[in-house]
C-alpha cells in the first residue's frame, strides 16, 4: 500500500522535483556554498587559531550586541603589493601566449582531421584523445627529462652540431609554454574539429567555381565559419591555464610564480587563508566573463546537437 | 608552394609526434640502467630494475590503492549524479532554475583547480568546525571534491548523447501507460549506455589523475598516487617514475582499445534492435 503510494508520488510532479533536486542539491552544497565561504573568508582577518581567521560576526565584549567585522584589508594588500599585480599579469600573459600557440598548432591539425577520409578520421581522433587518458602529471614530468641541461633535446641538438653548449631550457618561460601547449592541445583540437567537420563543403566548391583561390576561399569562408570553434577552443585552454599550478611548478621559473602557485603558497606556506581567499576571488572575478562566454557556447553546442 | 594534401599531412605528423615523443622517451628511459635518467647506459640496458624497485615500494603501492578506490567510488557516484543531471537538462523541458543548473554543471569544466580545491577545503573546515563532520580529511573529502568536478563531465557526455536522439520512443512508451521510471530503465538507459560507460571511464581517469584538488582536501594522513608522484618529481627526474608512467600508458592504451571495440559493438546491436523495432511497428 505505502509502496504503491510512494511509486505514485515519484511518478508525478513530486517525482520530477526530486529528480531535479538531487544534482541541484549536490552542486549547491559542494560548488556554490564553498564559493560563498571563500568570499566570506576573503573579508576576514588572519588569526592564530584553528581555523586561522576571525569570524565576520562577533559578540561584543559585553555580550549584548553582534558586531560585524568587514575587512577590505586583504584586497587592499593585493593591490598595494606590486608582487600580486605582476603575478596576475604574468599568468595572463603565459596563458594568452600558450593559447595562441595551441591555436596555431591545433587549427591545422583539426582541419586535417576534419578533411581526412572517414575511416582514418576516427583513428586520428583516437590518437588525439589517447594522451589525454594517460596521466597529465606524468606527461608534464616527461618534459623535465627532455628539457634539462643533459636532457634529450640538448643531447640531440649537440649531436647534430646545431649548438656547442647546452641551452638552458628547463625552468624558463619557454618550458612553461611547452608544458601548457602540450597538455592542453587536445582541448583546442576537439572543439575546432567538431566545428570544421560540420562545414558545408559545397560552399568551397562554389567559391572555386567562381574563381576564388584556395587561400581566399579559406580566409573568406572556412575561417569565419570556424570562429565559434576557435572561441571555444581558446577558452578551454586559456581559463584553466591562467590558474595552472602543476606545470609552472615543475617546469617554470622560480623567480616569477604564476597566480595558482601564489594562492597555494599563501594558503599552505604562509597559512594566510584570508589572503588566499581574496586571491581566489580576484582570479574568479577576472575569469568570470570568459567562463560565461564559454558556458553560452557549450549550451548552444549541446542544443544544436538536437535533431 | 606545398600542395594542400602535403600541408595537412605535415601538420598531422608534426603535431602527433609532439604529442607522442615525450611519452615514448619516458618509456625508453624506464629501461635505462643509469640513475641519470637521460643518459643511456648502453652496457647495462635494457633493464627491468626500476620496475622491480617500483613494485617493492610500499609507499607507492599504498597510494595507488587509495587512488584506485577513490577513483572507482568517484566514477560511480559521478555517473549516477551526472546521468540524472544530463537527463533533467535534456528531457525535462523548461523549469525554474534550469539555466542555473546548466551553468553549475558547465562551470567546473574550466574552473582553475586551485580555486575549486581551496573552496572545497574551506567548506570542509567550516563544516567540521560547525557540526563536527567530516572528522578529519582523507578518503571521504577527496571523493566528494572529485565527484563535484567529475559529474560535470558525465553530465555533458550524457546530455549530448540524449540530445542526439529524439524522444519519440520514450513518448510512445509513456502513451502506452509505462511509468516514467520504467521508461527510463527500459528505454532511455540502454540508449545512453555508451555515454554512461565513457562517462564512468572519464570520471575515473580525472579522479585518478588529479593532484591539485586532492592536495587541498587530503589532510596529512592520506596521499593519493599523483600526490606522491608530484612530491617526488618536484625534486627532479627519478627513474622509477618513468617505469610507473610506462605501466600506466600500457594499461590505458589497453583499456581505451578494449572499450572502443566494446562500445562499437554495443552501438551496432542497439541500431539493429531499433531497426527491428521500427520494422515490427510498421
């Protein structure tokens, strides 16, 4: 009896709400609420206690009133100390340059795959995705062995006689670019491919019939049509790369850190949770616009798959 | 000028070499005798000594076992939650809060890991302070954090798969009087099974691979395999990590090939059944 009633409830409007409510509840509890906590702590003062920050609302000494302590000091500290501004600027520069290199390498590859024969296309796609399934950390680590002074790259260059002194490659900006491009390249290629694959090739034929040279046809037809793919690929690389932590830690300079590392150092080494939270909020606000643009693209892409 | 076919082939060959040569070099040097990872000791190589060193390293094996358990639980929970979320977004039509749910499921895809890690840790600390749970950090907190970012990937995969099918079969079953739950288990679920399998594998891999978020939420007692590797390789190259990488590449390659073949078979059988059903329905 009760079981039948339960089934009835689950089948109706209530059931619908329960089904919607389950993922909603999870994401609210473990994605939205944590951000609110970070936001809150970014206004606290650091304190030697556990947890090491002052509460925002405190009873006054006489115990009669609540007092709100809303402290902008952490944000002021970030602006006043040129170290943080330089770190933000450096992170954005590294992410932007890496994104452009990814685009320059990924576009021709995506194009080649999209125009390949159908049978080879799936194989090529699998080859692009396969490294993604193997550990990201280990793939970054592989470059340590390749780039160090007695590493493979230097040994090869010495052996063929292009250089007579080993180049300093590891722990430089160059190494960080290599690491980011290497790790994120599939994220550039896949959205580009899914865009390029959908193009109507008769447009190119028409252009050729009308006397357009292949390069002109590419610049006037293929490139404009592929802009949504370019935007999606660039955002998929750029946004996570700004906050990248592992790659600069393993391959990058020690005199210029990226913002992800600074956040983590503030938190773990300095135990300054409020400043770490403020860094996270500033980073998040800076990335909000790209994240929203990416979400619009992503949702449109899924809707477009509907037949 | 290069012909267009040549240009495309060059782009692919150069790009794929870039992707695969580093992995290849790791595998080659895992058989190298010398401690200096990058100098090939031709007299005593190839050797399996780094592999045997690895397999007798209890610390690494413990960490690997913890990572496997976390990844398996994460993948399973993510698949359940992600499938529900994907179903809701693809099939439930408009409802209040739909845009927010869509936003919440895509945001973790690009969110920098340090932000996710920090926010999850602060949540756990605040919870522990307020209600005494979670009591210490380890398996449970790492798993919750992993599920939160992995479920987004499953949602996207399931949602795209569902968007590729019209809902006429589901409508028909509902018209014939089947309850929504029955429709889900006998029609929708078999349709999206390939997406669920790839979603599970994806979530497993992402969890297995994660180092940044784990480092934030792990607490002092629990170390996952990526955390152990990261602390090792921060100090420079070490040959047993090369051996570990080679084993992982071999396992992954095997899994990917098998699952691709298996999913192709599933897909073919489903298409056949659908054709037969449509033929029988006239």
